[in-house]
C-alpha cells in the first residue's frame, strides 16, 4: 500500500510504553501513524496537519482527552476521535460521547479491537462533513428520531418508547451497519458498574421491534447476528 493511500492516524497519549507499541502495531496494520505526548501537543499536531482519525487518551496532563475533543469540535473540525477511557468509569464514556467523541475503548484494550473500531469509524465518516452524531434528527426509511426532543416517529405516527429503549435505538442508528455484542451495548448504555445481565439488552431490543413493527425474521431495521449481537441494517442519514 502506497503511503499516500494509508489512513493517517494521530495517537495522543502520555504513556510512551503504549504509544510506541501501538504506533508500531498500527503501522503494520496499514496506517500512517503520528504520535503526540499529551493533549496540548495533539492540538498542535492537528493544527499542523489534520489526520483522518485521532486515538486519544482521556487522562493526560495539560489538556485531557475530553478537553481535546471540546477544542476540536469548537473549531468545527469533524475529524473522527476515539477516546481511550478507564474501565468502570461509565460516566466518562457517556460524557465522551456527549461531548463529541465518535467512539471509545476501555483500557486495557486489545489492539485488534482498536483496529476494528478505527475501520468502522472511518467507514461511516465522510471527510470534512459533520457526522451523524452532530445531527439533531436521524432518519432511516420512514423512521425518524429527534435527538433533542427525545421523540420518535414512523411516517406521521409518533411512537412511545421507554427511555432506555430510545437511547438504545439512538445508539444503533448512530452506528449503522455495525455488529454490536450484548456486552458492548451493556458497556455503552448501562455501564460496567450497572448490575444487570445481557438479557436487559434483549428485552429492550424486543421492545424496539414491537413498537417499530419490525419482524426479527425479516428485519427492516434491527437484525440479530447469530452468536454475535445486533446490527441496525437500514441506511441512516441526518434528517
């Protein structure tokens, strides 16, 4: 692969042991990698040359990961950002997504999982264009969700969902065509510290299918991927 065609990844982390090993792994996996030792240096790197995606730690000196995201978004830069958060800090994950991160990964993490997340985010990103998560409304076929008003419609009929089911629907629509395991959905929406089981996800999926009129065997919106989890299969646009 020619260097010019390799996606450009910026790693922002103050742990040299992580950046050295991760940069080498990403390079072997087909990415052009740069490294910044903290958030302040990361902002300078973005100013110098905007990468295709940033992998950024949350806990750093000078400028932490959440502040890094805020400053990037304040500049109306829509480059994808994956934050590295601490296991068990569900509020950190929620805050990261609310403030403009495209995805997160818990430390310690499997580098292969990071590669999968990077490729998934790049697939759903149009360079320079606002991502789905910047839209106030999301639309798939005749299904519309108003993220600000927390309301959902199919065609002209407003639907009633429990708050958790609505949050799950929003998450799935923000990550279309991606397979999400039950554990992944529990982590993203309930938090690792939430005392529940994967059945909680299944119950909310069942609620969504019932309210949306979606048949599991011939799914228009939410597919079951055998032994893996669930996928929102319909194309999603900002609406």
